[in-house]
């Protein structure tokens, strides 16, 4: 009888040890599983990083980027944009000739340089003021708002050239008027440039953003260069001179090609605006 209680006590101790051993085994198995899962996640993360790095290197390869640029140029919307970039500055191409005409009759080269220096802060302040209008989904609207006023300003420049005094008769009043004209012209030109760059930034593919922006800027610069070159050449073509009276006399200018060129540029600009504004509207609606 004295062994009964001890027997029961001994049986109870053995059951507790078995339960503890089972719990320990379960915990070990759970820890091993957790370790294996963590290791798998680390390996997967490393693999993903290697894959992203490989994709990035492949995207940044010069040959890869060149091939992507060729594909970009073949897109119909991009081709439509390139037509805009190649043509929309022709209306303003006579602006540079205006200062050359004033340099011939009224201002010295140094005076023109001083006037440009005074206007230069405008080019720094205007983008800051207009930035809130270019962060929208329609940044080119800003350029179109200022397009026709800039065309009219090109015609107004003809009046400055026509009534420009000689270098000996320059007044402060005329100088301030020219300075005001240059300020307004610089404001409109900077607004168009800011609008253009905001649009480029919005449509550029992030994977090749730098190359995409460079491509669009290259075509925009080409559009400026060829229109300015043609405009300067047209001034010579439309200028007619008659023989001077007397031997050794300079030829008299009967028709100044600048006025004809400025008028042609303005007319082309008005026609361009009404033809192309719907195309620009479409470019802002659909992805490039």
C-alpha cells in the first residue's frame, strides 16, 4: 500500500517530462522554419536587387538607349511633337534682326549689351513666378496663351526700327521704350521656354529620362536655329536697292527686307496658331 502513492507520483513526473520534450521539439521546429523562411526572403531580396541592377545596366547601355531613342522617334505622337518644335518659333525669328537694325542706326554694340544685362534678371524671376502654371497636366497652355501676343510684339518692333533716332539723337525716352519692349519680349520668350521644359519633363520616360529630355531639347534647338537662319537670309532677299546718284555713291535702300520679313513671320505665326493649337491640345491629352 505504501508504494501506491509513489507509483502515481512517478507516473505524473514522466508525463510532464514527455510534454516538455514535445514542446521543446515543436519550438525547435518552428525556429528552424522561421530561420528557413527568413533565409528565403533574404535570398529572394538579393535576387530581386540583382535583377533590378541588371535591368538598370541594360537600360543605361549606350546601344540600348540609342535603340530606344529610335523607337521613340517612330512614335506618331512624338513625330507630331517634332513638327511643332520645328515650326513654332518661325513667327518670332525676326526678333533677333530687330536688335541688329537698332545697332546699325541707333545703339552701339556696347549699349545693346548693357540693355540685355538689365533685362537678364527677368529670365531668372519669370520661371519662378510661372512655375505654378506649369506643374499641371497641361503645361503647354501657358505657351499658347503668350503665342499671339508675342507675334504682335514682333510687328510692334517694326515701329521701333522705323522711328529709331540716329546715334547722336538717342533720348532716354526712346531707350526706356526699347527696354520695356525687351522686357516684355523676354518675359514671353521665357514663359514659352518654361512651358516647353515642363512638358518635356512630364512626358519623358523615367527609365531614360535624361536621354529623352536631351532628344526633345535637341529638336527644339534645331527648330530655333533653322528659323533664325532663314529669317536672316530673307531680310537680304527682300531688300531692294537702287543705284546711288553719282559715281561712288552708296546704293539707296528702296525696300527694307526687315519689314517684309517681320510681316511674313507674323502672318505665318497667326496661321500656325490656328492650325496647330488643336494638335498641341491633343498632345497634352494623350501619352507620348
